[in-house]
C-alpha cells in the first residue's frame, strides 16, 4: 500500500503506524470522506524495509480485515484515506492525509511518505566572535535520564533520532 522513507537517506523506516480508513466501493473525494463515517478503520505498521502491506504481518489493530474465499486478506475496490498515526522512534509525524481511489483490479499504485528526523544542533562560540569552542560539556536530560555531551572541534553538538517529548540541554562546563 505504501513505503515510508527517510527524507535525507531515502532508507526505509520501520515501525511507523498508519491509520487506513475504507469508505466504500465508490470513488470519493477527501472532502466527501471527511463528511462520512468510514466502513472500516485499521492500523498497520511498516516493516524493516519501510513497506506496509495489507496483511496480518503488518496489521496492528482495527476492524476485521476483508478476506477472499481462501482466507487471504484482500483490499476491495473503493476509497481509502491513509494517515500517519504514530511515527517511528526518532522521526516527526507527517501531518497529511492521502486519498487512494482503488478502481482497477489490475493496477494499484502505492504512496511514498518521507519523514524528517527529530534532530537538534547547537553551536558554542566565543562571545561576539565566530570562533568555535570545543570540549564544552552539556547535560542532556530526557525522561529523567541524563547524558553528557561534548562539543566537537567546530563547537557543535548534533543529536538525531530524538524521541518526541521535553528535552533539556544545559551547559555544565565551558572550555576556555
């Protein structure tokens, strides 16, 4: 149904959860769907390649999945809305809805969602100059856990893949 990619590396992003709403066997617009109740709602997650398939291995929760006569999951013709529900750890949630009108059994295109990492960069410079200060110690606190970070030769600390929440970064010891 879709692929989830990192916006910088284009690598697949694992464990991103998507809400998929099925609105029936006709083709509707996004505006029409927002005025209706979906017939089915599911949550699926991406695999290690960033792919999400409409099957039991990717299913997280929701209504019963449609199945064929041989008990294989099937996605009927009709209208779907795909929406990111929970980003993978260290990524920002993408705030967009994608409308898919499945109207041909021979062809179903997939959507690619790109996500930005939840990251932070700080630089330490001498007062009123562009001269970086290396080896300055900062204390990063998140969920009552502390870690000490040290600026590099460019006076920089870069953190990526941060969990969503309140982070604190305080200078502990300046290098002179």
